[in-house]
């Protein structure tokens, strides 16, 4: 008599952690390489090394299929600088074929002019641009010698192509770019840009004293903006989004504040990250991570990856560590 066999239980259609938070958003780092050396991300130039064991296009396809099967509908490709991966349009197209509703990238925009047509043809929905300064000299200092000209051309091109809103992310550091706050905010006066000020997180293993000296809370950044332009009025936003948006009355765009250190938003976190070397990371500010390379190499990678997602979600911590502490990875190795 043959033994009865039973199909494996189906994966749940949503991914929920033990605190009841639904994981809907996946951030996939496609390379640790970058053509900038921003102080808060890659101060030692580690992102300029050739990647070892970087996710392949097929790896990304398996991960996306697993994620979509668990209810994720938003994917952001990051790095390093994701536009350094020539296969990025192929990854974006794969995400759209699988039913991902919102496909975005975070980029420094230096390569956007030459690559945007292919990205849009693949189905790219949104772009966030890292932009820490308006003044060329401050920009070069903040980025380790970067050229701002192609960045501005990229911003203009996105607006011309109708990718609204274009989000500009600025990490504020005292002594580096705090003198740029009003200039950055004013970029939203005439154009529908969302200028978002992000608190400096200790993800670069800076000496604790140096970090504390450079840290500027979001409330202080807002004070600078309001001194320059008057009171801000709130803009309705998704409660699970990290940014709280405001606007100067009559301005075309918005000004946002992302305050993970002074006002942690862990209770509403809906994100999970995959590093470029195949580590699933439930929390940006916690070193716990899960190697999914064995799942990718298994005969049936998609169900194996879904099991890895379930384990990672169950082990997702209630809140990350915002105080200065030794990190196993700097920001460039995690993915923005």
C-alpha cells in the first residue's frame, strides 16, 4: 500500500511579523559599487571594490516571485549606485511582469540621462535622488568629489517625462551641509519636487563623538526651514510612509522630514531589505540578517525563499538601534 502524500502548505498571501506589521515593501540592493563617496554611506570608498557574489538577474527574479507570492507590491532597487548595473532594466521589467505595482529606484542620478529611456521602457514608476547640497563646492565635499551637473540634468529630465513626484533625499550633517537646508527646501518652490531631509544615522561606523557632533535632529532642520520661509502646513501622507510631508503655502512641491533617530517610526515599518550579496535584512538599524543563497541554489528556489522571508519576518525586531554602535555593515553594503 502506497503511503499517502500531502502537498506542502501554501505560503500565506501576506507577510506579517510577530508584532502585527505587514511587510509590503522590498528594497533590493543590486550592487555595492558607487561612483560617489558620501560621508554617511561609504566614507572609506568600500563601494568602489568589484562586487563579489552579487545577485544575478535570475536571483533577483526568484526573489521577486517569492515576494509577490507573499503579498509584496512595492520594490525599490538600490545600491551602491543601482545605475551601475547594466541589467537594471531587465530587473525592473521582471518586477512589472510579476505584478509589482510600484517599482522605484534610489540613485545619485549621475547616469540617469543615458539610462532613463531604457528604465522607463522597462516599467520604472518612480525615482528618488540622493542630493545633499545645492552649492557645487558643498556637493563635492559631501560626495567625495562628485559632479553635480548631471544630477541637475537628471532632475529636469524626470520632471519633463512626468515622473511625479520626484523625491530628493538630503542627509543633513552639521559642519558638512547644514548651511544648505534653506537652499534645498527652496527647490520645491517652483517645481513639484518633494525635498526630504533625513536624519544622519550611525551607519558608517564613525567615532561616537564625531557622529554626535554631526547629528542634527529633524526638528532643528525644520526650524531652519520655517525661519527662512514661514510656517509649514501639513500635507496628508500614508501613515506607514517614513516621511512627514509639509509645504510652504502656494509652493508647487513639498518638504519632508524623515527622523528615524529622534522620532523612530519602527511601529509602522513595512519594509525588508535584501543586500547585494543575498542577505535578507529585516531591519536597517539591526545587524540581524539571513543568508538566502542556499535558498537561491535549491532545486525549488521560490518556495525556499518564501520560507526564508517568513523566518526573517518572524525574527524582525520591534525597533532598531539608533545609538552609535559598531555595525557589521556600512550603509553602502546594506543598500539604501
